């Protein structure tokens, strides 16, 4: 992931994401966005997987925007034809977010225009596009943002995101990117700097996200830390029992047991009883 700043970072300006798997095309897009005075910060990604990882990153500005109920980024300018997830598939993920960024496609293919606008894209630029055409696309982004409730409120702040808005985690394996919704995760186990997600379909997925980071991000979604190595969906705990080595929780109906550390026992009991 690259981050570029036009002139200087200005919180009154747009934070945008440029996505293109062709280095030359990505550079031109980033330069064109930087040249627009409405753009304050440009993130760049070479494919959809990197773009989705960006949304889940611990960048200070992006985290602050999420805490204020704003989209992590204001707009996505993306190519369509990319390896792994296509730009259209990535756009479907972005459009499902709440709040969602504004979508703009910048591509050499005109055939997907109808599908793009069905997803709510505000513009569809054909390569190569000049600065004037890109500037008009930015104007359309501004028009779209100005029509949202967030822009019309006195404070300019968006309504806080709902705690149950589902997050999607990109998982890469053998050149394929699989999207794992947070709602399908039963528990998470720490494995060094990685975390393994155990899902409702009986599978597990290794992701390069520390458990502590997931704990912070998923607390409001009902996940609770029960051990230095385990994070669990509170709603799936069916029993808290005393075992030979201390307390354990039962997950679901398949009698899956996970250990509860002494330091997390009191908090877990309080959460389970609704205190």
C-alpha cells in the first residue's frame, strides 16, 4: 500500500483510494487525483485484496474517520480488470459498507458501464482520461457527498456506524482471494503475528492481523477476549464451566471447548449476565 498526500493533508479535503494493477495506470491516476485541489490524501493499491486490507489497517486518520462514523475513505477510483477480485466484485464489497465510499470506475473497458451504475457508481471514466475529465468525476463525488445526511448536518459529522454492520476480511490462498464475513466467524485464535479465523462452515482461515487488533475492531460487534490466545463471539457461548485447569467456554452445539484465563473470567461472567 502506498500513501500520497497532495500539497498537504487537509481534513476538509477528500480522502480517496486509487486501485489499478498496472503500475503506469496507477501512477497516472494518483498524479491526476493529487492535482485536484479537492483531494487531501490519496491511498494507492495494486489490487482489490490490498484495497480491502487498507480499510482494515490501523492508519491513524482512517481509524479516526471510522470512530466519527465517516467512511474510512470518501471515494474509490478503481480499474475493473484486475487479478483476483475484479474491480466490480470489490465494488460490491465497498457498496455494502455502512457508510459506503463513493465509487468511480477508471477503465479501458466500456462494456461494464451498466453494471457499474447499478452498483451506485457516480462516474465511469474510459482510459486514457485527461485531467479535465478526472476533475469532473471528482466534482460528481462532491455532489454525491453533499447530498448525504452527513454533509447537510451542522457539524458535518455522519451518523455513527451501527455496531452490527458486517465487516469483510480478505483471505488470500494460492492466488485466490476469499471474502470472509465477520458474522461467520465463531472464534479467533492467535498464531504469532497472525490470527486464525474459525467459521460457521467448519473451515479456518489464516490472516495477517494480530489478535489484539481484531479485539479492538470487533468489540462492538459482540466479540470478547477470553484468553491471550482466543477471541470469541459472545452470542455463540452456550456454557461457562469449570474444568480441571480452570474455566472453559462451550461454543455452539458441537461442544467445542476453549480455555478462559483467570484475568478474563470476571469480565466474561459480567458480559454473559449482562452486567
